[in-house]
């Protein structure tokens, strides 16, 4: 009986954790002159750079995709490559998944 109760508690807590995690998905593309790979960064949306906490980052090839699992809130997506191409967008994640088109542009 105790094993069943413990299993039920673990199952319910895992189900609740999954229900509050949404995702930000994106596909990386670029204008001519950009590198083959870009670094994509996810951080909290704070104007003060000292409060802007980097949460995740990943390297993505041209026409590649990424996916970050997050809680609802305000975030910044930044991307950059060795050739000086950049991308920046503020996003608000609500109770659903979000798709982005990350277009790298030479600055």
C-alpha cells in the first residue's frame, strides 16, 4: 500500500511539472555573408544587464532548429555568429508553445 501511495505522489508531481513547462522553438536562417553556425541564447527579459540571467544556450547550424523548455514569462532570444551576424527578439511565453523564425542579419 505504501509503495502505491509513493508512486501516486511521484506520478502526480511529475505530471504537474510537465504541465507548467512550455517551449520556445526556432529555426535559424541567415542572410548571405553569415557563418555556418550560430549561438542562440535564452535569458530573462531584464533591461539591467546585471539582472539579465542567461538560462540556456546552444549552437545551431544554418537551417537547424532549437527548442528551449521554459516556464511562462518574459524572455530574450539572442543569436550571433563569428561573421558578426545577429538576431534579437523579446518573447512572452504564455500557456502554450511558441515558434520563432531566427533570421541572422549582418550588422
